[in-house]
C-alpha cells in the first residue's frame, strides 16, 4: 500500500509539473500579439492520409480528455468524413457516412464546442446541412432553405451572437445563407462583394470574415446580418498580399493565455499556391499583415484548422493544413511561435537600438542552455542588471551587473547545475537620463 501511494503521489506531481510547464509556455507569448516576422518555414510534425478522396476542410472537437480529441476531414471525392483520434498519426477511426450525403460532395464542416454538435454541408443535389452529436456522431437533423442550391463546395461558419443565439452561415458560390444554428430556421441571405468558399466567425467582434477565393483581393468583413463592417472606410484587408486563391481561414484567440476571449490574437489565411502554399498572418485587432508561414512540401491548400489547447506532445496545441487534396499535415504551435520569435529576435547589429528591449529566451523549454537577448538604446553608460531567479524568488545566477554602452547583446545561460522547473530572468536598466526599465520573462528548464 505504501508503494502504491508513493507511485500515485509521483504521478500527481508529474501532472502538476506538466500543467505548470504548459502554462509557462503559453505565457511566453504574451497576449498572443505577434510582431512582424517576414517569411518563415517549418517542417510538419505529422502527415496523415486517410480514407477520403479529394479532401477539403478540417475541424477539431476538443474532448474533456485531450487524448480523446477528434479531427474531422471532409472528402468531396467519395462523400464521407474522415475521423482521426489523437495522436492522429496511425489512429484513423471509421469514417462518417450518412444517407443525407447522397453521394454528393461533402465539403464544409464546423463544430459547436459548447453544444457538442458537428455541422456538415453537402453540395448539390442534396444541398443540405446535416447535424450530428459529439462524440457519439448520432444524426440529429438536416436543414436548408427551400429551393437553395449549394453548388459544389458549400462551406460553413458559426457565430455566437451577443443575444445568446447562434447563426450558421452556409456559402454557395456567390451567396451566403444564414440559419439559426439551433433550430435550422432560415433567417436571411446576402451576396458578398467577391467570390467565396470559406468563412470564419469572430464571436468577440461579432464579425464574419470571407477571403476572396477568385480575385486575390484579400479578406472581406461583414456584420452578423451580412452588411459590410467598415473600419477606416473599408471592409477589406490583405490587399496585394495574395498571389493565388485565398482559401482556408482560422482565428487564433489564445485561450491558453486568455481563458476569456479578449479580442487579441491573429487571423491566418491560406494562399493556395500550386508550388507551395503560403499562410498569411494578420493581426486580429488592426488587420495588419504580420508575416508569411511556409510548411515544407505543402502545396495547393484548401482548408486549415487550429487546436490551440495543450496535448501531451504539443504544449500549445497544433495547426493543421491540407496538402494537395490528399493529406493533412500537422505542426505544433510551439514550433511556429519559436520560429516567429527567433526570426524577429535577430537584429541588425550595425544599428543602434532606440529602445530598451528584452526578448524571450530561445530555445524555450531548454536543456541545459538557452540564449537571452536584450538591447540598450543610445546614451552614455547604462547600469544593467540581468539575473535569474527560481519560482521562490531566490537568485540562482547573475548574468550581467555592470554599466554597458548602447548596443545589442546576447548571452548564454547554462543551467547544467539546476533542476528542471520554471525560472525567471529579470532585466533592470537605469540610464544617466533617469530612464528606468524593469522586465521579467519566464523560461522552462526541461530535462
């Protein structure tokens, strides 16, 4: 019995430690506000190729136990939905096939996470939306507007309205149908300015984002009723960014750092190039273009999806993208963020910085060493202190404690003598002009 209790206590300690590390990793990217980062390239972590033919759209369902999480992939070619269970690779489940699909193109898919419902849109001649329970996948109902023609590639977006209702949007080439998501009742329809396929609903801002699939002119923004939402006189962003079809779109809301969505984060849209797809990042608040992500070997991407919650192997969740209509590639968000912050952390040493800056250490987590960068602006001499502390506030290392001239600095912190855990590094700068700077970052030593 004593041994059993010791084992259980050890497992509990491990769980608490992993949870703490995940939280620290999330806080490494404060408020999910990304800097401009140019163009970065990452390799995929996983690639899965399942039962579907001519696949189009991806969606995740977040299970109470992360290891039960499901990924759904629609297949236009053989009228089914692929089902993958975490860890996805080598874990394909029996595909979803239903009579309402009627051998037509199964295309759009969206999950209502609060109600545990799966919505699937089917093209003509069926032209319907079928609804299933999660995770059981029991059929609940199907609906459409009388006489509506969804054409070949209808897609879906869900919007939780401020009044408590939920709108479901169905795209049909140049037209969008609006339904009550809970009852299926038809509410309204509207015609966007440009051709469309994919859409995304933003609950915080009460907006619908629609990329221009046909003319490469960017992303258009609408109110819940379909009227244009204008910002500084325009309802469009991303002009002159896309060179091919603007296809899949996701909104990253940073639930790890902000349990309640506060409107911060970013928007990602796939630029469907036949040679190599480019994934364009935009600031969610300002609509500013932040940078471009490439995934090695991935091209002709339709749908994309995000699961921004921790998995055992992915502390910040995953980003998923279709590869040339046949496979799904998955990349950890931690890998993408590390590449973004590495790209922006490299500064031109020939330039004297204008502001005091402290950057997130890289790599993070680390074992046993990591690099810390900071910048000192123009001035005479600056009193600089850079120290490392443990979670109890005990000083464990002094990296700098002297006067430094203006410039960009990079130091290596070797933690070979320290135990695994969370540490903090604090930069204090005082200049002759009286300028004060005091900033702290977390880092994780993971052996």
